[in-house]
C-alpha cells in the first residue's frame, strides 16, 4: 500500500493561515493608525508605541482564543489589557519622572485621566494620566473588532470600531495639528484590503442557484444582477452627493474639544495673591520656602522668584486671570525678547509654610521635575493643581532674561488689541490719580521716562511700613497717595507701591502689570520678609521690564504737597482776588436768617439727624422686644422636663388668647379653656371671611389633645414623654400662629412686638 504524500495537508494549512492573516493584520494596523494620529499632539512617540502594542495584543488575544467559548474571551482579554495598561503606566511614569509608587500613580491617573487629557498643554507629555484613556480605548477597540470580524464573520461590521476610534482621535486632536491626510489615506487603503478578504472558507463557495431549473436559475440571476446594479447606483449617487460636502470640510478648521472643558483654576486666595503681602509683612520670620541653586545665577546675583503675575484690574482688585493647562516635565519654549541676555538657572525648591496652588519659580520655567504642574504660557507662571503641601520638593530649570537697558530710553510701548488687557483702566479712577498721572506724563514724553518718573515720585514721597492695611482698590490707592500723613496716609507696603505704579502707568499710557514673588539674598530659607510685589512695563523689542518704586531704607520722604497739589474745581474764597473798594449805593448784606447756623450744622441737618437717631432707637427697642419674646417662647417649649414643657405650651396658648383680647381666668378647667379657644378662633376667622385658613391650622381635636396632655402632666406627674412634650409644643405654636393670622395686618405686627407676655404673671 502506497502512503499518500504528507505535503498536501501542510500546504492546505499554509493556505488557510495565509487566508486568515489579512483581516487580523488589517485590524491591527487600523487601530495602530489611531495612535499615530493622536500622537501628533504628544511630545514624543511613546503614546503611539503604547497604542500600537494595545492593538497588537488585543487582536492576537482574540485570534488565539477563537476556539474557546465566547464568554471566556472577554475576561481573558481584559486581564491581558490590565497587564498591558499597568506596564504602559509604569513606562509613562518613568518617562515623565513622576514621584510615587505604581499604585499611587495608577489611582491618580484613573481619577483624572479624561479632564487632564482634554486640558493638557499642547504638545502633551506622555504621562500616566494622558496615556491611560487612549491605551484602554485602543485595546477595547481591538477586542471588539476581532470578535465581530473573526468570530462572527462580520468583517465589514468589524471595521466599524477602528473607524470610530480613528474619528475620535481626529476629534481630540482638533485644530492642534496639521491635517492627517497621509494616515487617512492609509487607513482607507488598509480597510479596503481587509474587506477584500472577508473571511476564511474551506473549499469553494456554494452556488446559490444550484439545483434550480434553468428558467428559475435565469430569473434569480437576473434579479441578483439588478439588485447589484441598483446598489452600485445608490453608492455612486451618494458618493457624488457627499463628495463635495466632504471635500469642503477639508479646509474647515475643526472644533477643539478643549473649549468645552474648564482647565484647572486657582483658588480665590491665589487669584489675588497681592493681598497676602500685608500678612507676610506682619510675620516676617515665617519660613515659606527653602531654595538651593543647583546651577546658574552666576553674575546676575540671586534671581527673583516669581509667584504670580496679575494683569487684570477692575478698580477693586488685581487678579491673575491666567489660563493654566496641565503640562508635563518639559514646558513649551517661548522666544526671549530680542537683544536680551539669557542664562539658565536650575533650583531645587522645598515648600514650607506657603499655601495655595501657585508654584514659585524663577522666570521663565522650562522644565519641572518632582511635581505635577499646570502652566500658563502668557505669563510664564505655574500652579500645582493638587495644592502645595509642606515638604513638597521639586526642581525647576528656568531661562532668566536680562533686557538690554541701553535700548530703554528710546524704546516705545506697544498698542492695540494685543495689549488692551494690560492697558485697560476701569471706570471710576479718582480725579487726583488722573491729574498726577497727567502731570508726570507731561514733563516726560518718552515711555521709559514716564515709567521712571512714576517710580521716582513714589520712592521719594512715600514711606514703607509693615503695619499698613491691605487694599489696592481706587479708594485705597487715593488714600495711600493723597491721605494725610498724620492720619495713616502716604505709607504702605509693596502692595500699595506696586499697585499705584501700575495704575498711574496705565493712566499715562503704559502697559503695566503687577508681579508677586520673593527676593531672597541667596540660597537657604525664603521667609515672609522676602515676599514683595513689583510692577513691570512692556516695551517694544525689550519685553517686560521690572521697576522698583520702593523708597531707599535711609531716605526721608518729602511731603507730597511739595510737588503735587490736587487742584480743586473751584478756587477757595481765600484765593479769589478782593474787589476794589468803590463807593456804592448797594445796601449791606442782610443778616443771616434766624434758622441758619453759620458756625455749625444747619437746621435741616440737625432735624434729620434727630429723626434718624429716633428711628434707630425705636428700631432697637422693637428688635429687643422681638428677641425677648422669642427667648421666652423657647424657654417654655424647650427647657425643663416634659411636664414643664407641656405646662409652658399651655401658657403659650393662654397668652395667645389674651393677645387676641379673650383672656381666660385661673378658675377655668382645661376643657373649658379649650372650648373658649375654639370659639375665639372661629370668631376671628368669621370676622375675616376673605382670608384663607393657613395650612395646618388646629381643629377641635388639636386643642382638646393639648388640654388632655396638660391634665396628664398635672394629675400623673412623670408620665409625659418627651415626644408628647414636643407634640404639645407644636400644637400650641400652631394655635398661636392660626389665631395671629386671622387678625388684621397691623395687629399681626403688634402681636409680635407686644410686651405683655413678658410681664404677665406666669
């Protein structure tokens, strides 16, 4: 017997394997392309690699488990997904140099993945919270596509999950990257290749018309051809109709989903950190930070550490007004000002007693390690969304700019919509502030000369004191600038100096802002005494230049009146020139009217003051009566044992009858008093038929129940429960309110303030 060759089964297996490869391979590529599209807004290709791994793993698990029961595939794939996700988070955490263990990082990423992904700064750094959602979505997409296309044999339907994931990636990217023309064309080509091999068949496909008579076979084939032609016609028509619409969208700017998600915001304390200057000035030894310079600082000396930049002023407060986006370790680089010298400063900062979310750093930060941050590129400031905690240690690398001071005397200031925010002067600026700004600007034409004149004026005429009250609204600044020196004016902290400079600068046409930060002498502790505020002015070609309006420690301020005296609208009588005396027939001025007090307040003012004082006195007496009545009621209904509280509730009922003009004598039994109470309430309601009864008004059974509780408390001491006492209090209060509501409006008011219950015998 001749053994058949063994090459045929192997060849058949090879053919089956080759037929089974295209669809899984197409699904893997389609899911991986979504990672390539989304990775265009990331800082490096780590996310693309992680999503490609998720695509490969999910589809291969589906292929390997195709012979297992369908209910086993999902648990196996989810377990594999958990392993790949943990590995991805660990790689991302190591890439971003995040502190903490894997469990802590995973929990934080699970809580904040979606909001941080949609509020992250572009380009997004691959971190655990920015890769978690894409990796999980890629794995679930591959699992679903493999099950539908391979197990169920619905290849076309199996391509739907990758298409949805690809569309979602395009939507998330939005206008933050160039159009993905190349990946989209490749996606369509791979999808077409996958659809061209819809599945694996064992043998040739059966003929659907086999076994039919020739006539029926011809009719069926004709119908199949007609249906195919009709379907082709519909597809071509739809393509012709939709192609112009789709083509028109190519040049349209896509919607950015980030506009629907609010980025991290600072707390109210951080929105205006300028108000913290006075508190820090009163506690100069408070240890806020510890700073160690790792590299840099060199010839420039100890650099200023910036906490916040305040650009918005509404006449009351200066505010940060920044938009902070979650950022990675590497921050977006901004071009330094032209002709500015730069040097790198790297510092290690440890947080002490400093609170809030604002993260101190030397301007302008470029790299932060040891803390998760959000960044505002417009101001170059940082926040830690989780808030500062004592002992937090981070390292920040900054590029410090030193503008070319030789360009300042001839530099101009920008104008237009781009700087309207830092030029805006809110309505309500006091007229003396405007006149002072005009005076300083008139004698100094160049922008830098104006700014220097303002700084010099403040430094020469005002005093720094640690106990000056906080505040930088228009009234506070007016008092600081023009208030009497012996009354607390003309002195303040750096808060008032910086705010006054910024407001005067804007009134003089200079774009200004206020910066809050620290000026340490060097490495070591940064204390509250090192905190201060300074103003900055924006110059063309130079950038933001800080100014120092603070007086020198050994200088004595000159009185403001020596260099500026606010001119009143009308000159005082002493300055009006006296007329030349000439004979005149005009009679002398008449004597003052009897009702006019030339040396003091006029009669209307005295009368108004007296009436106002009388109204206040009457109001105070009425308020005291109301408070005493409420205290009496509370002591009756809520103080003492249950029996005493029931007796107090009964006393409230009898007082209500007396206030209504129907007192009851001490000789009446409880049942008789209840009968009179019902009759009194009925008569009061009958006298005002137009008034609706209040909700919950007592009925006969209610008054009788209160009388029964009184008898129980009197004849069976100790038998009344606290619940019954509460019930009695509610019944008496309801009866009193119902009786009061049945009276006219003015009597209702008199009922509340009547002093009778306070003096009637209890």
